[in-house]
């Protein structure tokens, strides 16, 4: 049942997907639910999806938040969904104060009988990390979903607190637009890649809480990750490549970054210093997030992006590289049709061995010729008091799964 009281029906599924797929709504994750052609209700309980092409990951993507079903009544007030909910999950909305807190309460008609165990959950939004840590210490909060490595180190020393970490696929990519000089020459892109000491950059920003990247967005958290040799810093080779490309006197360019999240500026400053000995002069321009989105993001200029883990390798690869099914952020697809063809073939292939090879081949090409520097992936870090039981940290960290979470008698009593 929906929280509004009636049963979930096939018409709601159809209405939800039609809303997502309608170009007029500009749903940001429309391309990540797959190549759906049409959705039909065959009866009250049966929905038929017709795809534009074969798509091996379709069942997986029907389980992610992007594909969750909304009651038809809620879709009539599309903008209102920012503050209201018309779902059927384990908890229903009790109170929502933007920028401050969200309170939810147990939904007694949840389809998994006996769940959830908790009567309710109160989410506090605490922008200041030190305040967040203080609240956890005092047991004013029971857990912190996401934290910095510095905060994680503090939490790990607290007796009775479980510090949790799981490898993830969250990354920042330095975009080198491949459709215009100087980055239309792969020797220039490769030269900049060779200036990066990935071990040092990861250690300086996240300590040991991450894994080295290989200039493509597939980390070991993904099923089709290919273990390829990592590119080590080589200033001599970077200089030689720049000279071959006609920049023996060096090369300057402007790199745009947003103030949010702060890691973008850290990466930019470190990259600037690492690239200087090879002959790169990088001018960093910092701007507010809103201005960054409107003037820089996906506009074909050098900047630093920010991406979380996706449910499948296909989702992140299509989004970043495919001009039709994604946004081709590095303006690379037109000059590399054979590489893009590998992605098309991989999503249409159900044979595991063939799929694995197709993705491995693409990862090698994008490492060697791609338009991104992806120096490392961040681990997902969280912490909770040990009286919170059966909470499992999601590698994607895009949702909190609280259906089966429960508290021992040691938990402090709270009322929201």
C-alpha cells in the first residue's frame, strides 16, 4: 500500500516511468534507468516494459531509488514532490523542515510484514562536522551516515562506537575536453595524467580511505572492474609528450572548480603543483556551486567533476562517455566511435565472459586515451553506536536501508 492508504497498482508504475521519461520534465537520471521505449499496464498487477534495445542490466536498475514508484496523485503535483512523499516504503513522512531535519514514522502497512522494527527515525542535518561529532559523543545522535577521514579517525577512538568503512566508487574527475585545443591531442591529455602522483594525492586528501584510480570511473566496487596496471607519476615522460605535441615551452590553461564539495579545490591545488615541473601552468578559478552549474558544468571547458557510486558500471560509463545515452562530459565520443561501440555491445550482452572482456577493453582504452584524470576513489565512511544493530553501509551510500535496524535496551530514550 501507499502511505496515502490505497494499494500500489500497475497504473502507478506506468505513470511514474512516463513522468521520468518525459523530456519536458528533464529528470536528471532519466538516462540511468535504461533504454525504455514504452511502459504499459496489462492489468492491475502486471506491467510490460518495451525496451529500445537489449539491456542486460534492466532488472538491476528497476531496484534502485531512481526507479521507485510514486502514487499517481503525487505526480499531478510534480514540483510538490520536493516536500511531500507519495511512496510505499517502510517509513512515512511525519515532518520535513528543509535544511534542519526530517522525521519519519513506521508505516504499519509495509509489505514486509513485521518490519520495520523502529517506530521512527529522526534525521538531523548538521552542517558543521565538529558539531556532528559532539552530538554523537553525547549520544544526541545514534549515528553519522557520512563523514570525512578526519572525523572518521575521531569516531574510531570512541569506546562503544563502530567506525564503518566500505570501498566505494565515489570520485572526482578532471575533465580535459577532447574536442578543442589543447586537449584534442591525446599526447597533452596523457602528459597531464603522467604528472599525478596518485598515492600522494590520495594520502593528502583521504589518507588510507580509498583506492587508486586509473583515469576511468570503474572502481573495484563494481562487478566488471578490470585490474589494469596503474599509471605512475613520470615527469620526464610528461615533458616528452608535451614536446611532441608542440608545447616544448610549456602549456597553460584555466581549470574551473566549485566550492562544493571542498575536495575539488584540494585536488586542483595539488594537481597544479604536481603538473608545474612538467611545464603545465594551471590557473584555478573558484566559483559558487550555482554559478558553476550554470556556467561551467558540462559546457566543454576544463573543470573538476564530482560523482557518486552508481548501481552498475553501465550506468556511470554511459553517463560520462556516451553522447546519446549520457552526456559525453569529455566531448570524447565522436572521435572514439569504436570505444563507444564497446559500451553498446556490453549493455546488450548477457554472456558474463563476453561482457567482462568488453568492459575491460573499454577501461583500457579510456585509461590510455580518455578525457579524464581520475586519481582515486573515496571509501564510504560512517559511524554508529554499537547499540544500533543490523545497519549495513551501502557502497554507493545513496540511501539508508533501515528496514531491519533495531536498538538494544542500552540505547538512550528519545522523543522527536
